[in-house]
């Protein structure tokens, strides 16, 4: 239903993750840079994903793992690096630089997703 001329985002969370996984595959699997518009849109979506996912993964690690656990430390470091890359580093000048930046974001999101899955196993299996 349109609200203020825009449609509300009614996609389930799983389809949003599927979109992110698709973007990661597209960006990391590309032999060369996609068109500028694709790079810009992908960068924006990956930044938003990091803004949402990094705090969630960090919170889960703190809830599930004891202080000093190397897994918890690794999660916190990866999340901090991803947030730093998303908020403080930019795409630079030119399409190739923007695409390299987008690839870095995609790698960060992939790493966060892997950690999220590992933490889910800890929660489910206690390992």
C-alpha cells in the first residue's frame, strides 16, 4: 500500500537476506565492475545491512559467549571493522574504486553472516 507516494517494504526478512546474498554473489563473482548504478545501489544496501547486522551479531556474541572467549573477540573485531568500513571509508573516485569498495563491503557482510550462522549453532547446540 502506498504511503506518501512510496510503497511500504513488506518483504519478509528472509527475502531481504536473499537479496543481500544475491548482491554478495553478484559483486564477488563479477569479473569486472557492473554499471555505476548497480555499484551504487549495491553499496547502499550493503551499508544498511552492516548497520543492522553488526550490532545484532555483536549482541548475540555477548549473550552467548563468555568474555575472553576468542570467538567473542573475533566477532567483535569483525563487526567493528565492518562498521568502520561502512561509516568511515568511502568509495573513492571513479567506478573501479567504487567497485573495490563495494567488494570490501560484500566481504564484510559475508563474514558477518557466517558469524551469525556460527552463533546460531552455539545457541542451538551449545557448542
